[in-house]
């Protein structure tokens, strides 16, 4: 056999390894015969490649109760139990870091998405970005250490920051006053310290990814997430694919869709933006005569629970304005489900019912029955970090490359 033949055989083996591992990451545990069918290769090829991947510790054989835990019908197992393969959840770890205005959160998972460690630390809004970066890396190292891992176990890291990120330059836009990351290429700066792919994404979109992966949006292909918080952000899943914000990444700014074209001017240049009616700040400002100037979410929720009439009216109006804007979005994109998150979602049906009623009244017939539900994950401020880890796990191609490369470098795999 010539050197050229050996090279092309090795390339073929690598391609087949990528196919098999991608299929296992996408589908979970699979029987060898199913794997051969999905990948379009012979059973013999599956066996040869699987033996390599098992030796490299990136694939494991699953048997008996492990097969049941992987969600496979026990009746399928008899006599074929040893034929099942699964990507090894412990072959690597995914990490998410999320910088909110006052804190940094970190979430570390195995490759099946199980939480290995999760925590947050203070990073006050006047902390410069260089110190925030150091605080994030220190937190990441502490959590990896708690999980008995090191940075070498990571297959990828995703970073969440407030504000839009210019997809062409990677630089964070200056949409918020006091935004420490404005003008910074976050992925490049973290990339200097981490020897793995680094992704950066807006943190409301990461909350959305957490819901799409593990919460109210799992197993649904067309979902819209709306975060009613200090600002109003969104995340969109179209045909099962995350929308990253369009040509330059600036899309998804639902808070600046106009709910009333003759409304008050908004700093963005538009009038009557949704954020002027349905953000937490807007609702608290309207209720200042009732709740006082220093009131926050707790006072608002207590007043709503006590059925204070002004509070109920302001929440209903916020829901109706949100419903008007969502009707336009439903007519354009027809999501099956709309997930409402952020602090105001904690008002429950007091805000969700007016959204549903307005949608039913104003959206077109095929789009108006979108299911409107509250966010399901009770993660609070750490939802963004959890979504960041989920974003890493969604990059199947990158994960497969990282796993096969680390597997190739192990002594047992030396050719
Ligand atoms: Zn605006």
C-alpha cells in the first residue's frame, strides 16, 4: 500500500468517525444497526470505527439499565443490548459564562447537558471589562476544580453579555449606558486565555437557548422567547435553528418594535416602543404613585397578589401592548409557542392572559393560536449562563472536531 493510499484511508476513517459521532450526539444512544443505516455505512465499518472511538473514550457501549436510562424502550433491548452505543457524556465539558450588569454567572455541564457546577459572583457595573474577564475566568477555574476537571476538559465556552454583538466584527455595541463590554471583542479577549472555541452571544438570547434546550421550548421547532425585564429582548428558533440576529446580529430587538406610532419618543429614534410599556422599569414608573419611588419587583408582585386595581390595570395594559407587537411577529413567523420570561413573567396570568386575548383578537387565523406560556426553568439570573453552556452543546460539528482531536492525541490512539 502506498503512502497516498494510507493517507486517503486515514481521511476516510476520520470522515466516518465524524459521521458516527455526530449521529450519536444528535440522536442519543443508538443500536449499531441503526447507526449504520443513519450514517450510510456498513455494519463492519461501524464496528471498526466504534472500536477506535471506544478506545479513545469518546463513545461508550450502553447495556441493560443504562439503555433504559438513555430513553430506549426496554422491549428493543433483548438480545441486542450490547449493540447500543452512546457518545460519552464524560468525554468533555461545556461551560457558559454570563455577565449581567452586576454579576457574572458560570455554568458547567457534561456533554449530555447534566450540570457539573454552577455559581455566580459579584461584578459591579462600574468594574472595567478587563477585571470582569479575570473574575469570569477565576469563577470558571473554581467550578472546574469543584467538578474535578481542568480547562483541558473543555470542548467550548460561550460568553453572554448585555447588548447586541456585531456579527461582522465581533464587537459589542453600545446600546446600554454603563455597559462595560461596549466596543470590546469579547470572544477574541477570552480566546487569548482559553484554548477552545469561544462563542459570544447576547444574554437574553442565551436565556432563550436554555428554554429551547431544557425548558418550555424543548422538542418544538418554531419558538419565540420574550424576556420582559429591565429591557425587552428575545430569542427565536426557526425550523429548529437558532436565529443569531440576521445580517449583523442586530435583530430580535422586540422592545423597540413600536406598539403605538404616536406614542412618546424613545431614545432609539422610534416612538411608542414596547419597552416604554412592558419593561419592568416602565411598569414600576407607571405605578410610582401607588408603590412609591423605590419599589422593585417584590413590591410589584405583592401589590398584584393583593389585587390592587391600578397595579392590575398597568399589568393588563403591558400585556395588551405586548400582545399587539406579538401579533405582528406571529403573522410574520407563525411560532408554535411563545415563551415569556424575565422578571415580569412572574406576574403569571395577570400579564399572560391579556397577551393571549390580544393575540386571539388581532393576529391572523392560522397564527393566532400560538401557545403563550411562562418560562419553565427556575434559574433566575443564572439562566443566561445555563443557556451559554447549551449553546456550546448545540455546536455539534465543533464538538465532534474537538473530541476527535483530543482522542487522536491520546497515546492509546497513536498509529
Ligand atoms: Zn425604542
